[in-house]
C-alpha cells in the first residue's frame, strides 16, 4: 500500500474519530444540562407547594404538584388532538378514558347528568381529585338533595373549539347529558395571542403541525437536529440567552395596530371572544337538538379580576409577567373579560353566558398558585357559584326537558321559586 493511501486513510480515520468525539461531547453537554435543569423544575414545584395558599390543607402539597407533573403525558386523540394517559397517584387519578376522577357523584341511575368541559382549571391543576371544580360541584348539588353525577371532561390546554368537538364526539357515541358547562378563558386567550395567524387554533400549533409535516424532504434537517453538536449549540444559546428570531405575524390588518410595535391586545381579545361566542351559538343548536342545557362560563385569572391580592399572589403575578408568553396570555384574557362585560349588557343572544372574572372579589385569602390555577379553596367558591347558576337555569327550562330530569330536582325548583 502506498504512503499516500496510508496517509489518506489515517486522515480519514482521525477525521471520523474527531467527528464522533465532537458528537459524543455535544451529547454529553446536552445530557448534563438536562440533569442540571431537572432538579430546578423539582425545586420550583416544591417551592410552589410551600405557598401560603396550601397552608392548612389535609394533604401533602408537594405530592400533589409532583403527581400533576407526572400525570401530564398525553396520547393522540382523534379530532381533539391529545388526551392524558391513565394515572393513579395519592392525590391525582386519571381514568382509562383520560378523564380525571370526580368525587361525590350520586349512584342514582336517574341522577342529574352534568358534563363539564374546560382546560387545566376544570381538570384541576392545583387541587386533589376531591377538590376539583367538578367534584365540588357534584358535592354541592348532592348536598342540596339534588341527585347529581358530574363528568370532569377538562384537559390541559384545551380551547373552547376542542371542547365543542369533544362534546360532538360524546353525543355521536350515544351519551346524553342534562347540563353541559364550558369553563373557559385563559386558553382561548393564549390561542388568540400566541397564534393569531390561525384564528381558532388549538394550543401548541407549531409543535403539532411540525410533527405532522415531517416528510422525507426534512430528513437532513432532522439528522442535523439529532447530532450532538446541534444539541450542544442549543444548550449554549439557552444558557447565554441568545434567541433565534422566528417569523412573527404582523397585525397590520387592523388600523389600530399600524405604526406600533406593541401587540394590539384589544383586537386579539375581541377576536378570541368572537370565536367563543360562535362556539356558544353552535352549542345552543346542539342543545336544542339533543335536549340539554348549555352554560358558558368565563373563568377568573390572577390579573385584573378585582380580587384583593395576598402578598404571595402579588409576588406570583410579578414573576409571571416576566415571561413574554404569559404576559401576552394574561393581558389578552383580562381584555376579553373587559369586553365581555360590555357584550353582556348590549348584545342579544347572551343567554346561558356568565362572567365569573370577579368571583373572588370578596376573598382576600391566598388562592392562586400561578397566573390562573387555584387551590381547592378557590374551586369551592367557584363550585358554589356554579351550583346557583345550574339550579337557576334548570328551574327556568321548558316542560319538554323537565320529563328527563330527576324528580328531586323539580322538588327543589318548586320549593325555591
């Protein structure tokens, strides 16, 4: 073998070794970064479990926060995109069908059947199974001698359009509710503010879209992303705070947003609320055909709800505002609440729509654990208000629906005209 060939093979071999060594080093850097970052998330969760809102609870708050995180993995679900996997913990139970367990339900086969849709606030982030809004709503109604069964159909990140599709799928399957509650606000605000180029989208649009659109043409890009050098570069950019600019939707379609760099929060909020009202109209049509009562609730959030904020809640609010995405979400949700107040006064066809933005206005106690989620104490306040709303709506319905409802419910209505 000639010296030139030997030298060439040696250079080639050394190059391969150098590339492999670089790739391995990059992967090692990425793995070490993950190892370092994971405890910080645990520490953050542990700190949240020590908030004043969790004082005097009869369960371990750190276990609750940990189980909420552990129960978060999802699986693909037709049309609604995702649903949680089954999970069994000390404070958190996700059933085989992906729904969180509801406590205090009546065993009466003729019980009032309530379905409650929403995002993570309905699902119950921040509270154990027995203190979610659906559980406490069931407890409250049953304590008023109205036999009730409530299904918790909330899911993390769901927007109202996903919930309408979820309702449609359940009706297609032959299930029949008496009352359907939609408990929304923050996720519709997030969709309107973070993905304004696709009105009515679900959350994490870019992630879902990119996974679906991975074709063979993207194989080189996927290979590059899988290399250790790329992973190490990601760590470097994250640690140094350098960001890669992504294309941003320009809101120049509205005259109010021209010549300004700040998002038009009012326009985004109006757009999100318009979609919510359209979903309300769609559900009203389904309610007429399938004989149930629809109730749409706009839920509260930490920013601009009239609540006297506890010092811990003020600290949470200021901390959450440091995130550009959370700032956008909170600001748009607050604008939606403000617009809703006016619409309920001036717009026709707002029946069954309730604004609970100020439901905590009389509570100075710490309730929030982040920008929108509350503990069981806050959920109890909401559930008591929902109980009054449900009974009020039911007692006003026509005799056509009355025939399908429990007799003890009509006894309640007759004694509380």
